[in-house]
C-alpha cells in the first residue's frame, strides 16, 4: 500500500579528491586561491567549476565558496568560472610566483537561464532559446531531491502535461505515464523512453536516479516527429551522467529511512462488528437463523441470539474481551536504504564515470520487499583529432517479492475481529473460526510466494567522425538484453487452496532488442544572418521475445516451492512462444535561424515495420514548427518588465506501432476430436487475416510562448494543443455466417485538447542572505472519443461513448470511465409503498430511476422498474486539471525544500465500499448502516442472506480531488574545516519526509491510485 517515507541522518555527496601525480616539486610551483560569492546575495556559491586556462586543471568550489588551484607554474595565468545559472567570468593576468599563493576572489551574477540552457531534442541538442517545440526539462538536482526507486516518479508535478501515477503500492512497483492524455483505445498509451539516444523498452525503472543528468520530455509533434511511429504518445529523453575533465572525483551518497502506512482502512471494531452481525441476523428479510431471544425475534441482545449468530470462537472472544486487529497484524514499519558510489574523472581527451548502487526496500505489508543492485560504466575518448568514441554499460539485477499481493490486505480487512491468530501455545491457527471460507491471513504470508527476478544488460556504443567544418557523422549501437523470471507458489494452507494441495509455476522471459543509428549532422553559421542545424538519419531496430512457462500441482513436500515443478502429482501446464519484429527508419530534420530572431524546424520521418503487411509497412510522419523571438534580453531587447519573449507554433503527425507481431496474419487454434475412445488433435481457424491494418496516426497542433520578466526573476511557458488521433484499432463484429466473431480494423478516432502553464520565480535574492525560489505547474487536458467502429455510435459493452473520455476496461492501472446506476440513498420506511413497486424494501439501496428524471407529475412517467437503461455515466478518472508546486529556501549553508502535487475534479471508485457485503459473515469498512431505529441514508441494512446487496455497485463513487505534500527536505552543508581530516571536499546532511501529508475529502487510503483503494 502507499507509504509515507521519513529518512533521517542522511549523508550525501561526500566528494573525495584523489591526489594527482605531478613531477614538479612543490617549491617550484605556486597556488591560486579565492572565494566565489553571489553578486546579489554576497553568499558563497558551492559547485562552481574553476579552470586554469591552457591546462587540464579544474577544481570545484566547496560549500564555503572556496577553491584552490595547486601546482601552478610561475607566470601570468587566466582562470574561467562555469556554473549553471551564473554568467561565466574570465580573470586575466593573475601573477603566480614559486612557493607563493595568489588570491583571486570572484563575484558571479545570475543569468537568465530559463531560455538559455541546453535542451536535448533527440539526435542532438539545442539552446533552449532556439527550441521551437514543446519540451519540458528536469535537472539532476531535482531528480535526486526525492528518495524514489523509479526516476520518472521524481518528475511528478514538475512538467505540465505529464501525468504520472503509481501502478501499484508495493516496493518496486512502477508508474504509469501519460503525456497530454490518452489517444488509443486498445494499443499502448505509454511514451517512448530513450536513454543516451537508444530506445529503452519498458521505461527507466531499472535506471538508478543518481545516474541521471537530465530528463527531457518531448510533447508536441514538432519535437516527437523525429521518432515517427514511436512518438505518438510523447518521448522521454534521459541523459546519463558522464565523466568530466579534471581531478578524479569520488562521491558517496546514502540515505536510510522508515516507511509507515499512509492511511489505514477504518473497519468495524469488535463492538461495532458484533452489533452489525446481530443486525444481519435480525433483518426480517432473512429467512433462517433469525436472532431470537426466548424463541422470538428480538431487538435486544441475549445469549440465545448470540449462540445462533456467532461462532463459538467469537463468543469466547466477546466473553474474554479479546480481539484482533488483522490490519495491524499484516503491516509493519518498512524501511528503505540506498547506497550510491560514483567515481568520475578524466582529461581533455578521455573521460570516464563508474557508479554502483545498492537499494533495499522492506514493505509496510508483510512478505513484500524489493532489492536492486546496479552498476554503470561510461567512457568517452578522443581517439584522434577528428575521431571520438565512447560507450556505456548498465547492469541491473533486481528481486521483487510480492507475496499474495493486494489480496492479503483485502483478506485481512474481511476477517472477524472476534478471533485470535494463534492458539494458547503460540501456534498459528489456520481457521480462526468455524467458517470454512475464512482463513488466517498470516498463513498466506508464510505459504504464498510470488517472486520476480530481473536481470538486464543495457549498452550504448558510439563513434563520431568530424568530416569537415560543422559536418559530423555518428553511429550509435545499443543492445538491450533482459531476463525476467516469475515464480509463484501457493501452499495448501492458504485461502486459495483450503488444504487441497499446492499450485506452483515458473515463467521465464527473454527479450533482446538492439538499435543501430547512422546519422549525419551539419551545423554552420552562414554569415551573421543565417544559422543551420541539419540532421539525416538511417536507423534499424530489432526485437525478439521468448517465453517459457510451466506449472504443476500437489507437491509431496512444500519446501521445494516453485523450484521442482516435475515433482508435482499433476503437470497442469507447459507452453512456450517466440515473436520478433523489426523497424526501419529514415529521418531528416532542419533547424534554421534567421537574424537570430526567426526560427524554423522541418522534420520528416519514414518508418517501415515488419508488423504490418505489404502495402502498409511504411508510413511518413512530417512536421513543421515556427518560432519568433519577439524580445531577447541577450540581444539587449526589452519591453518594460518583459526581458524575453518567444512565440512558437507547430503542426505535425506521429504514429503508434499499435499492431502486435503477426496480427495481420490469420491464426490457427489447436483442438481435439474424438474418434471413439481415441482423441485426435488438429487445428481450426482462430482469427481472420487482415493485411489492411495500418498505423494509428496522431496530428497535433501546438501554440506556445516562452517568456522572462524582471531580468529572468520570473520566467515561464504557456502552451495550447489539439491532437487528433485517427485509424484507431477496434474490433468490428462480423456476421456469424463468416465463422468469426470479429476482425480488427482501423476505424476509430479520438481527440485531446489542453492548456499548460509553468512558472519559475526567484522570489528573494540576497535579502538578509536568503535565496527563495518557487515553481508552479498547471495542466488541463480534455480527452474524448470522436468516432468508433460504427461511426458516431456508442459502444456500451466497452464503456466507449462519443464525446466522452477513453475507458480502458482491461487494466486497473489505466484510466476508466464509470457507467453505473446512480446511488440515491437508502429506501426509508416512509417510502415502503414506492419501494414495493420496484420490488425493494426499506433498508435496501435506492438508485435513480432515470425514466422519471425531469418528471413533474410522479406516477405518470417511467416504466416502474430498474433495468440496464437506468445506468448512466457518472464520471471518470481523468482529472480536470493537475498541478505541482515546489519551493526552496537557501540560507547560508542551510536549505529547505517542499514539493506538492494535486489532481482535481476526477471520480474514483472505492471498492471497499462498493463491494461491502454487510452480510454478517465478513468484516466491512465502518459505515453507518440502516436499521429501523437508525434510518441512515448512506449504507443499507445488513442482511445475512444477501452477501451482494442489490445495486451495491452504485455506492463508492467519490470525488478523488486531493493535494499531497510529496516531499519536505531540510539539509545543511558541513563546513570544510571539519572535513580536512578525511580528505573530503564537501558533505551534506539532510532529513527528508516523503508523502508526509495528504488532504482529500475522499474516504480512501490514497486517491492517487486509480480505484482509491491503495491496497
């Protein structure tokens, strides 16, 4: 379940400098030292790179802003500073004498970096002031600010239009990312992930967040068209950390913390449970085992009625005054420990980076843990003056233990509190009561295993050749090999098996993917008026997938678990499969700048996929984007407080590789025929071939502006977009005479429109030594179905309706549209006659009779019954708007940061309420249920014989709006005078709280999950 993480006493960024070997005697050289401070704040600046020009000597300032350039030859020297957010400074003619120290203090000014920073655009990079597309960026500092296992989770709330929610709440679970809404009804809506230029299937969950330099998100067609058929759902570009010229730098980063349950489900305690169960047996709708005292149904408690109602174990517990909180019993205080060691260094020709990471999570639910070990190596070198090579390798091995998963928590919530988990000798009791269907959830903890072992090797190799001035050729090769093994074991003493033997299985999967890119880039300033940046690409990608599965039942000994399937008395399943596909691509892109003011980007990509049949394999995806720097502070242009302004617009198409391998071909299904007592196997047609399937296409218009005010103290972006997706894959029904039920065709269309806003402000700079920054993001997206396989005709079976958002019925982790009966309270005694006309009684759930909505004369309209026509669209899980807020305050060596996210005006379904049986057999979420003396209008009267109350599905729909404080971090830099004894340059200690506060009116564990259950 969702966790609150609090970490304390954490040591971060302990950087050690290894001594360099110099042949020059110390007395023959001198030193340059100094302090670097902010021009506005006059505070020391940490992390400024100071380079002695003409040499390879580079150092970085410590938390006190101090730097030391040692081993400097006598003479006049020049130094240069480099720091993100500050204007570079070059100091000339610094005299250095042998055996002496020269001092050069430097004051740095903030620069307008929002429009000047470098942005990775895919197959290259641009200054942000030259970007014409909609691209969001998050830096390494922002990613490392939060103790998350999945790096993409760290950008939640930081880029408008990027909606991120957790797919589960167990350690090691991933996240679901949607960029500017959903487009496809049946195909994947996941974005494309690219690590250092190579596509990374399945997201970046295997990548350690500390190994990331930056994350860029490409959102509009101008930015994503370079990826053609793979960019329809947006692109996430990840740049990993690399070595830098200078002294070898060793950094150790660690944190440790405790996890607690964010919220607990309030279920009936022992007294209220007893009252609820008695009421279930008193209900006159119950035909048997009524609660009687003296042989007569009684509203008064008595031993005779209790004996007819409760199990003997429950009666004993009531007499002894004992009870069990099963929810407490299966949860615990979790923990999280992370260790990161990295070594970087190099010179002007060769740079390297090596890192290792150990992560251990112990979940807040028993038997749920996660362990990840990773190592990454990166090297880049200048082999010759015009030839540069490099590569990286990532090795990850992770182990995730899920136990019974969410089912364990659900079982614990349903168990009676009037029972005990252990007997008088401390032994686990499998059946706490005589109820044959209720078991001890702790038995599932011990005897139910579901383990995922994952090994991944991801590599990149590149070579770059400078062919002429501004003309470069580059080749990228990226192999990606992944092994997944899932092992499950369900012992006899579990809720599932009820003592009837065991179930065990193993599923092995292997995926091998490789990408080979060949591209030429040409960058040239043609005089003072023209600037050209052109790219030509040829790319191939190939992927193969293999799977083997085996299962058996009834092991003679349970200690083997899932490791000895052959020992099972029954071999219940053996299967294997293989699939392969390939993609061939050509791409051309031109970035053109006129007069350093007018911007043009033209892109065309052609993709050919082996998944499609001849005639439809290839598709072309063009785009165009225009930009106009109306005001440019770098060129001295201003208008009042507005220091910079760029307008941009784009239009283009992208595609979706939404067709499964071999889907265009017909399939055969194996079947058996009986010839007397002999079975003969054969094959029959399974699916109909369709060689006409083609790409899903998305055409997107985007209009936006980037701006800066007050010398960059306030900056931001605004965007409006409209994306139309056509040729959606849908199943069209076929006449029974064809022998097939349906065929997949390109017949549907959807639309996404939205607005996005981001603001960054330096609220205070230098006021009493304080620097205060604030960032705000806002996004609104409207998703709607435009047409389906029958044109503008609804498809109620899949909950697809024209003009409404997409419903994804086959996955719990995606968005849903809720269509159900509308809850209208509880039938009251005064409404008995009307209730009878609908076949209902007081105390039962009442829904809205849609036939009478708007009727002014009761009794003259409506069909007098509830049926499927009374189901209406209640809402959906798409928020009307999302937002994020982060703030940071720096004072001398101290820093405090807070981040919050919000999702507003969406509907979730609380299945703990919706599925509450109120039959007296199971415990239930604590509700104010109806009785003749307590005419509640929220929960029905308990009924022993009705485990699923009529229209129970109408309950539990709630507004899921929430505000969550995701992170609070307080840190301080340790003064350098305390670090000299261990040879460290810098050290930072911090304490952080992850998900400490949640504000919502929804009665759920965590509204961020799709159903709101959080279990």
